[in-house]
C-alpha cells in the first residue's frame, strides 16, 4: 500500500505529495517548496521517515508546481519526469516566477518524458499514468489501483475544476478528461488535487457544479 503525505507549500498553497511504500522508496509529486523553511520541511519528512527518493514527477509544467525541483535534485540527485506535452511551458518558468514574486534561476530540465509511458514503479508499488489535458496540454494524473487514489494536479478540485485560460488550456479537453478518464475510476476513489482538500469522485459527481452541468445536460462541452 502507498502512503500519501500532503505538504502544502508556497503562497499558492500548492499541494506537494510524497508517496512511499513499505520498502522506503518514495516519489515526490509537484514539489512546490520555495524557501529554506519549506525546503527543510520536505527534507525533514523524507529523512525523518527514512525514505529513499527515486524520482520527482510533475503533473504539469506550471511554475507553482515546479518551485522545489532544483532543491530536491541537488539534495538527492534524482531525475525529473513529466509529460513532454508541457515542455513548451518550461522556458517561461523563470519569468512566471518573477511575476509572482518567486526566484527561479534555472529552467527545469526534464530527464524522463512520460508521454509514451503507461505507468511508474517505485519500491513495490505502481502508479498508472493518465494523460488528462485541458488545464495544460501535457497534464497527467497518477492513479493507484491498489491504494484507491488518484493525484489529479490542477484538473479537478473539491467543488471546482482547473483553469483553462492559461497557455494551452482548453475547456472541452478538460471536461473530456474529467468525464472520460477521472470519473470512471469509481466513486470510492480518493482525489488528491493540486490545491485544497482531498475529495472523492462520488462527492464531485454529486456536488461539483461543473460536472453536474455536463451530467444533467445543461452544458454541451
């Protein structure tokens, strides 16, 4: 079984996830740590629990989800994996950072393109990779069939959906991703978003106004 630690970081309260299993191997998903205090918080969790980082995985290429990449690469010598569909966003990251008051001195380098991969393995665990464009072209979600959760980045939130007004965003694609790939995972599945509190698929089917509009036929996406 996979243990999920949620560590909210930076002024956007972006959720960084540390996933680990009984072997001690771990993945870091969407590292948003951006100052010494936040760096030490994530390092303290990893090292305090005796974990062995193997990979950084980004659900997409927006700046608030990439702020901690360099720190983790330097501290643990681990690669960054991301879908190549978001590669065009990375050269903009330092400029985006300055716009929001963040300092990013180097453009993150993707070591492993997940565009053609269906799953990730670490320790004894496996995560299925779902390509869910709409918030960005190369956005992915990470689904654990065994542990019954999905990490959705900025595709779906508790009571809301991701923005589609940023470069590469597309409302039709986003709703197609949610309705066609996320909801079929099953109502019991826990949803871990890029911001805010976890939810479940059944709760979003029942209460999310954007999903209800589609299900009830009020919006033809």
